C-alpha cells in the first residue's frame, strides 16, 4: 500500500490546463489504444507503420523497416506539415505514433496529441507543473516523451510526478508523486511499459540525491517495487542483498548525506525472451570521488548497466563502465539490444556508448564483457582489459593537482539516441569531443538545493565583463567538436564520420532505405547514406535540433517527424561553445516530412534588442564580486558571461524596466510557478544582487559598444576571429590526438 500514499486522483488537479481542439477521431483513438496491450507492444516489430515504443521496439535499435523514403527518393522529401509548440525551451522527445495519432511532449512536460497525417492538434495538457522545480533541472526543463498502453498515455513530469492521461480526452486518470519533494529530484526521461508496470526513473545527482527506479501499476498507479541504485546509510540496513553488496564498494563518506547519486534519468531496454529490464545508471553525487568516497572503491552501481526483473525489481547482474566514477561519466546513454555474430558464435548482446568514450558490447544474458574500444579520443584510460572488462586507467587523479581530461562531463556521447542499421550492421553515434579541467574542491561544503559537484573549477568560474563575446564564441565553438559516426560493433572500429559545425547535435534514425536521419545544433535536418555517410538531403529547420526523428506510415504513405527546439545543457550552460545560429526561430516546432511535401516555413525575422545599460556607479571590485556571484548562482540557466540559449532571457540586453526591478526579481522571483524564475533571497543579500547587477550592466555596456561599432570594424574583426577559430580548431585536433590514451 506504500505506493498509494503518493497517489493523487484527478479531481485534485483542477488547475491543470487541458485544451481540446478536435474530438473527431476520438472513437478511433479509443479503439486503437484499447487494443494496445502487452502482446501488441512485445510484437511491435510486426507493425512497421507505427512507432509505439520509445525505441520503436523493446530492443531500442531505432531502426524502421519502412523504405518508401530511401537513398534514391529522399531528394524529393518535403515538408508535409509543421506544428508550433509555443514554447522556447529545449525539445528532446521521441514522438509515439499509434494508428495515425501522435503523442509527444514539449518543454515543462506538456503533453500533446496530434493527428499524425496533417498536424491537427487533438488535445494538449500542461499538467499544472510546478515550474519552481526547474531550478533542479541540471540540463533544461526538457522531456523525452511518453509511453502508451490500453487507452492511456503516461508521462513523467519535471516536478517528479508520473501521470496517466486518457488517450482520447487528455484528462488525468491518475497522478502519483514519485519523489521526496524535500530533495532536488526532477524527471526528464520517458517512462517504459513492461508487463503491466509503468517504470520511471529520475534526475538530480548534480544537486545531491539518491538514485532509484520505480514501477507502478498501469491501471491504478499503485507502487509495485522500487530499486535503489546506490546504498543508503549502512546504519539503517539495506533494502536488498544487492545493495548490501554494493555498500562494500563505498569507502568513507558519509555519502548518504548528500545522496550518492546514481540516478536513472534516461536509458532503459527490455528483452521479453530473457524477461530482463536493463537500466543505465548515472554519475555520483558529488562528482568528486575524493569527497564522496575518500577511501576509494568502485561505488556500485554508479555508471553501471544493471539488469533487473521487471515484475519484482530484483537485481540479476550489473556491468560497471567506469568504476569509482569521478568525472560525470554516466552510463545513462542509449542502450541497444541485438544479436551479433562474434568469432563465429551468435551472441545476445547489449551495446552502449556511454559518456566515458568507450563503445561496449556486453553479453545481455550474463552481463559479461565481450569487447570495447574508444569511439572518441580519451585520456582517462588506455583501454579496457579484455580479461576483466575493467578500464586500464591512466594517472587521472585530480586529488592533489588539477587534471585536464578527455572526455568532458558532456561525454563522447550524451543522451541523444544512437541507431542500429540491420542492413549495414553499423551503429550510428552522435559523437563529440571536448576536454575539461577537473580539480578537487578542498573546501567543499554541501549546500542543499545547489550544484554540489565538488569541483573547484565549477565553483570558482569567472567571466570578466571586458571579454569580447564575439571572440569567445568564435574560439569556443572550435574548442569542441561534434560529428555523426558509423561504428562497426563487431570489429570495434569507425567506418565513417560526418563533421558538424559544433557539438550537441540530434539523435538519429535508421531505416531500411539505406538512410540515417539526424538534425544538428545549427538547425538543419539531414539524410545520410547509411553505407557511405554521403549527405543526400537537407532541410533548414530554423531552430537547433537535439531530438531524435521517428518514421511511420499512414495509408501507404511514409512520414518522418522530428522536434526542432534548441536547448539542453549546452543550450543553457555552455552557450560559448554551443552550436548556435544567429537567426534562430524563437519557438519550438514539430516538423513532419513526406515525399513531395509542398509546405514551407516562413522566413525568420528576429530583431535583436539593443542593450539599455544603466548609469551605475560600480568600481572594479564590485563588478568582480558580481562576476563570481553570477557564475555561482545564475550560470546554469543564463550561461557564462550571460551567453545562453538565444531563446532565453538575454541578461546582456536588459531594458530599463528590468534594470529598475532587477533586485526585486532576483530576490523575490518572477511568477515562479508559471515561469520557473525563482527568488534567491534565501541565499543572496541585497548587496550580493547589486554586485550581480553591476556585473551584468557592465557586460551590457560592452555588448552595446561592440554592436554599435562601424560596419568595417565588425567585418574586419569577424575575419580575424574566423582565422583564430580555424587555428583553434587545428590545435584542438592536435591536442586531442596527443591526449588520446585509448588509441
């Protein structure tokens, strides 16, 4: 009965905004989803015209047998319809399509039902999400999608709830709180439906939580089981023998006061034959293992793939990709299940390219290591021991001295899904290269509700107001690399790669038409030949794409859909190295294509507002103080030096009214439940906010000066910065090659 304690019935959610635009297909939806029960999901492979599961099938290979759109016809691909989300934050969802109806989520966990043939909105529900919880979303207020089953649509929300909606009306059927709201948990991942259970994880490890995954009854919302990924306080006993075993790999602490981390914030896959659910486990809390577990140890089940029984949550086996994780090297990245012929033997395998830079092939029956090799340059390990499956680590400790290391916390591959082509046998990985300086915060103090990484460089980061942002953007964009690569999992080698202009590009789709589809951060959606990597087609989506595409078929006509909406951690916190376009469309869209589609997007008309700095009396010391305070409190939403997602509030360009009310806004928030802009009065004084204001005002002054410079100077400076960017790119390539211990 424990699960019923958090259950909130729909009559208690009268404030949720539900909009119904068109109820004509209601009977068809009801009939369709009523038939969508366990057997149909298990046999999703037999319905290539639908996309009923997050990865199309339980194996999550994101391969579609549809081939009307193929390498010969894709040149005729055109826009069939576009639907506006009306939101300006990141979009990461995988659309679910069942019998002509699409269910998809947007920013802030909004849910939409759409006619997949023409883009007509059927209903939308904002679920009355408490947007103050956005402060605990490390990487934007995104959502990666829904699950559907037996007339219901299920979604996890940014404020930690799991909600079941009526698929026909969009009304709430049941609503359960899955988290302890006194801790900084969030949910951004998509739930999965397995054997009558809807399964959901959570996020929040950067702030300090204890990770777990929970199963709820699909009909009632009653909690069925919960699997914790890290042990709690040993004095309180352990929830299972698996956690008792895991506790032996933790040393010192007390890690449990901060939480330990290990959140399951994204990947899951299920094998119906073996009846095993595979989950990817995240990073430690704090990141710094010298603080979290000073006596050492592997710290299970951090950065691990864990196999559990879906009906009971019972532990079966685990494989840890990064023992003693201390760099935010999560194993929450996309998991693919398939069968491979290795050394003449057919093997049931699990494949993953986690953040740590190695591509793993694991026996999914036993969890035994089969093979691994680095798919991007790495410096933290020389390779993986073929006998033990453990990394051969380099001198990567940062306990006494800072350490520049590859990959960065963004990883060689982040959350964006890969895909496996059953025709070429290759896995297609959205990859990236970027180094980071790791260092030990010897004065670390846990602050509840704030980032608690234990990294001094992240606590003490500054971005002086005098720095030329144009130069930073020119060099920063070249300091990191992004590309799509085809990887041979049997021979553990790269087959081809396509360079992008920067990192943080979209998830991918494979089809039987010899196609790999991917969007990029610059806002272009492209089709590549799966066998050669040759670009065959491209469309200007006008907004950065990080979401993965899907494909489906209605009445014999194939469609491809993708969300365009720039965001995520790079979109917010890493604006200086982000893959940002100047004329980005400010709102998200759902774009759908078919052969000979005739629709088009209107031209983008975005006018940058000039900064309106105030005449403030502020000396260098006050501005420097504001610099440090800003980068400790504001950077994760508004970016270093106030360079963030172009669609966010640009604090370099504040108008007179915002300047006038700046202190009140920062201390008291601005309609936080609706906007997410919380107040900081519990942490900042009036004097602190005045210092932040002085810093941002100076940044605005310098921005205004640059933008009012003569056209000749702008052109000349742009040419110089372009050359410097090219030089930076060259030296970064050399640096990564030298640093690559895994080659």
